[in-house]
């Protein structure tokens, strides 16, 4: 719906604006004659409501609708994004309260510094991105462009815990750990906003779906496994947004649940299934304590 307060501020009459299609309404009409002529398409083609990239990826992953609910997905790209399809409307200022494409909710948290920030650290150290090892005592928060979750817009990168025996490979590993802990803490906030205890055994046992460019990197996958303690699913399909969009289009044209359609199209057993590792709580607590201290000036004020 349109926000009446915003419309009042802008001096807009809601009657002048197009109708907002409800979430979950795959088909909202058909292509009109003039539009079809302009596009060179047959009139009467089904028109779908459309959606956003993360919402479409959720459909491609089989999240929502008749599929999986409250199973988190983590996208490792230039930024780190974590989301889940849920029937619970989240109440948290730290999350984006998006609607999913199928009538459920898609709470989402985003961190600014993910693969691009770690690649920058690798470049500064003269290392390949995969030439890393666990960070030892070093902690590196790669907040090279400020940070969004936690809300630290003026932050910069922070390095602490150096020793004489700290190696370049450990420093790069510490950058992976700093980025991974940041986005995994955001995931815990997301699950809590959905009414779930992220440390409850039945919740912690739900597989984490790992997508994005980082999901193709060995060090990213192993760092997330080690710090989350969760089983991972790395989908074989590299174009989940396109897959979800195609399923939504098929649902608009012929009916059916788009999540079920996307799931049926995927080849069974092709996704990588990685069992959980024992969670590295020592590294988690070390990085988290530095992250909390970095946030304290903003939280407490001058």
C-alpha cells in the first residue's frame, strides 16, 4: 500500500496513482493491445507483478510458499546479504522488512563489506584471495566503506591483535573472519526477529544456503562453516534470480506455486551438501568482542 503520510507530504492524491498489486498475486492482468503493439508482442500475454533480486533468488532457492520457511540464505557478494522467507512479520529496526514474492515476508539484513573488502585486503598483502589461513590472535574488521549492519556509517577498517609471528596469510584469514562474523551476527538478528532462538538446537540445525560469488570460493565456504557451525547447502544453479523470475512468470501464465515450480525444475541431488563443523567459538568471541567495542561510541554517545 502507499503510505498516506508520505503522500500528504508530497501533496499526491492516491487516486492518481496506479493500484498496488498484493504480494502473492502472480498474475495481475494481461498485456493490452497498445502495449503489445509497441513491444511487438501478442496481446493477452499474462502480466506478473514482478519483484526484486533477493525475493526472486528466494523463489529460486525454494524458500517460502509451499517450500522452506525460516531457513536462512546468505549471499556473499560485494556486500553480504542474509534473508529468510517467513510467515512472521519481523519487528526490528536492524532489518529491512521486505515482502516476499509469494505472499510471505522476506526479512533481510545487509552488510556493506564482504567479498570486495576481503579482496582489497588480499591485494594490499600481495596475496591471492584463496591464499589465507585462520587469523590466529589477529582480528581484522574490514569496514572499508563504513558499515550498515551494525550501523557504523563512518567506520573504517580496524586491525588489532598483531604478534611477531602473525603472518600475511593469517591477516587475510582475519579479514575473512571479520566479514563472516559480521554477516552471521546479522543472521542471528534476523532469526530472532522471526521469533526464533538462533542457538536453539532445532534452529541451528537448519541448513544455511550459501549463494553469491563468494560461495564459489573455498576460503569463504570454509570460514562460514567454521564460524556458523551449521550445515551448508551450496546450490548448483548460479542464476537463482533468473530461475526465480522464470518460475514467477510460469506461475502467472499457467498457475501453480512458483516456489514449487522452481524446486521441480532443479536437478535433484546436484547441490553441494556440507555437514556442520564444530563451531569455532574462540574466534567468534574474539571477533565479536572487538566488533562490540567498535560500536560502543555510537551506542553510548559523547
